[in-house]
């Protein structure tokens, strides 16, 4: 019931936006399934990336960060005009996932949960359009370094998942 409310708060916006979310999830799943990402990411990162793709726009207002900030919305005030919607998406995701009825992490060791949470939040925050070119440029630089020294895989790993969800 709660998920229905959060996803269909603004029905018109979400009908078209839901298609985007499904496509993002499908693309992430496809890239994982075809073993493209599994060469670079460990299982817990692959899981976190797929879950972040699913949750990256939960309870979207149908407005932009710029509009939220300019209108001094409650979310803008709460998140100090920085990645307003993305902070909201990740905060609400974990608020829901920590509720008993939605807690898929109840048997996950605390260290793993902290890692998943940090990884998901980072990926969701990097869906902010303000960070788009910064993220792509960082990935491009790391990729070029990687191509020069193939054994330095960890150099591109950090930016890889952030770039996947955003694309």
C-alpha cells in the first residue's frame, strides 16, 4: 500500500516516469546479467546497484531540484538545496526498508548493510543532473587511466556504478 502511494502520488507524471524506472532497472539487470559488470563489481555491489536503480526516484514530486529550491519547498529546506530530490529518494528508500514489513535486510550482517546503504546512497545521489557531466568526466578520466594500466581496475570501479544508473 505504501509503495503504491509513493509511486503514484502524481499519476500522470508517474505513468511516463515509471517507464523510465523500468528501463533503468532493465538496463542495469541486462548489464549485470551479461557479465559486463560482474568483472568489475562484487555481488554485494551488483545487488546494491540493482536496488538503487529500482529506488532512485521513489516518491518523486514531479518537479526539478531547481524548482524545489526556488520555491523553498519543505524538501529544499530539509536538504539545504543540495541534490534535494536525490536525498529525498535515498532517505525515504531506507526509511521504508527499515520498516518491519519491508525490511529485506533483517538477516544481513550490520557491516554488509552499512556497505549496501552507503553504496546505494552514493549511486542515487549521483543521479542528480547537476552531477551528470562531473560523473561522466570522472569516469572518462578513470577509464583512460585504466586503459593505460589494465591492472589498475579499482580506478574505474568507483565511478562505474554511478555512471550506469545515470545513463
